[in-house]
C-alpha cells in the first residue's frame, strides 16, 4: 500500500486491537488471524482507490471495521476532510468500532442500528464487505446514497451469479475489478442503479 509510516502504524494499532477483541467477540475468523494484514487490512484498503472522490463514505454492516475503519485510517492521510459513517447492529461490535475510532483518532460516526432502520445517510460512497448478496446490498445502498453516489462491494468466486440475480430486480451497470488479495475475488463497483 502506498501510505505513510504514520498510516501504517495506525493500521498496525488497529489490527492489534482487532486481534485482542476477537478473543472476546467474533470480529474475524480464527483461521485468518495469523494473516490479518493480507486477509483483512489489504483486502479492505484496496477499495480506497476505487472509490474516487466523495465527501461522505458510508460503510454498511461494519462488523470488525473492515473496510470502514481501515478506509478511515487511510483517509486521514489522503482525504483528511472525508467523513465516515459506520452502521452496525451488534452493540458489542459497535463498542469495538468506537474504541478503534478513539485509539486511531478518526473522524467516524458509529450508528448502532439495523441498516434498514437508519434514516437515509446520503453517502457519496457506500461499501459493505461479507454482508449480503448483491441484490440486498443494492437495496441498502439505494436507501443510503446521495444522488449519484456509487458503491464498492468486495465479492467472492460466485460474483457472476450474484450479478445475474440482482439484474432481475435492479437496473445497474457493474464494473468488475480484480481483487489484489483473492485470485477468485473481485470488487463490484456500481453506479446508476435503480429498482426495476
């Protein structure tokens, strides 16, 4: 990643905190703990450059802060005026997200509610990682985007099936970017989406 030493230090502090809290609540899979940097930090960070411009980034179903906290750390260096809203229904995970925000001195609002219960957030950029199938994600994103806001969703080997299923109920033109951390994975970038 093309980031400063200070940003790398923050990412390391965050990954250490995530590993510590994972002993108590399920933030990441035990099988990925030893490879947290590639499997979670780098996997989240690759979304940053795909997002382009936008003042407000909304991360849905933020869980352990991947990608939301990782992206917010990178933004401190690259887009210091960008603000972040993380939506997570699990109160214990929200406590973790707030502690990570405090520890890394981030501009992040954490909302502890279900995504569909939150008033529209007006995000210029929306993300969600390992949350739901694409058709459901488009519904969440449509609710919380600002005007022509875009979405970036990491997806696994079955991404083509998810796109085909979503096309039954949504008009959209996906742009597929290869994942740099998962040879079978992609990031699905979506603009101009609307319900059929």
